[in-house]
C-alpha cells in the first residue's frame, strides 16, 4: 500500500506533462507564451523518466512539448523579422 501515493503522484505528473505539452502548442502564437508550458512539460517528463514512469501521457507530453517549443521559436523568429522589416520600411519612408 505504500507505493500507491508515489504511483498516483507520478500519474498526476505524467498527466500534467501532457496537458502542458498540449498547451504549448495552443499558445505557440501568443508572443512566446508557448515556451513556458513547453519547458514545464519537458521538466515533468524528465522527472517521470527519473521515477521510472514511461506511460502514454508522458510520451505524448514530451512530443507535444518539443513541437510546441519548435513552433514557438519559429513564430518568435518570424515575428522579430516582420517587426524589423516594418521598422526598416517605416524608417526608409521618412528619408
């Protein structure tokens, strides 16, 4: 019976890992807010792996976190390029 709380806690971490991974994809276009749940998901996935828990929730969480992390970085880079291009176009029109 002593293993039940640890197993339930690990299951909760794996579900939180999956939820944060999905949230990272959903928030990837919100000015970099997708980075926060992606990092949290990867940390929780690492904690689950260290505890020896590798279930479907953890795997899905890690995969979606990686996708969300990549999308957030790509969208952030595109936004920076667009802002720089808009600023350059604005500066060039005043000369």
